[in-house]
């Protein structure tokens, strides 16, 4: 496996499929395409897009990272993290917030979400982050199941949707650099 944090490929074979993961940044056209698709998924599931403010610079290393996974050259999954500063609701200076995890419907069931998540965890830990925090929702049971299977547990609700009854906030401590 080859991995870089400068935009080069990170190749991972998930269930026999040659998957290429590229650190693209959030402003990359493929990242923006997938981010628009995940917003439509939120509209379908919750009735509206996520109003959380995100900017490409939120994901610039070393304070963040955004990647896109490709299958046969086609962008099929994405995700990113951004560094957090200590704030109300239990957020710490060493936290990283997971954002815009998404796998296109036609690419689901191949283990891509887990591959992307583990790569994001590893890069966040390498950047000195000690915990991932995230917000998902009750209408995303597959996401909740993935995070639970990867050791995420409920934390104090934070962020724009902390008062929303469908909001679920989860966190995971990095006890060292996570394996990919």
C-alpha cells in the first residue's frame, strides 16, 4: 500500500476491487460533486440539506484533510476531517471532526466507507488529533451501525444540530495511530 498526504494515491484493495484513494481537498471538483450528492441524500432523508458551514480551507493540512475514493477512475466515496478548538459541549483542542462521509449508492456494500473512515482516522492521528467527533442522525442507520462497529460511542451533542431530536453525536479516542 502506498499512502501520501500530498495528493498522491493511497491504493487499497477492498473485497477484491482496486480502490484508489486520493487526498484531493474539499475544493476539488470530484469532492464538490460528491458533497452535492450527500446534500441531496440529507434532503431525501431529513427534508433539508445540512446547513453546517464548510469551506475548502477547513480541510487544508495540517488542520484537516479531505479525500475521494475512486473505483475504475470514477469518484464513488468521500470524507474529511477538520481540526476543532476547545469549545462548549465537550469539544477539545485535540479533536478532529469527521465530515461528509459518503458512498454513492451504486458503490455501497464494498467496504468503502470503512476504508475511508480508517484512512481518515489514521491521518488525523498522524496530525496529532486524539479523538474523532461526528454528528449523524437517526435517518442514517447504516452510518450509525458502521461507527458503532468501529468503536464510536455517544458523546455530548455539539454543533448546529445539537438540539435536534434526530441528531446523534459520536466520538472515538485514538489510542495511538489507527490501522488502515
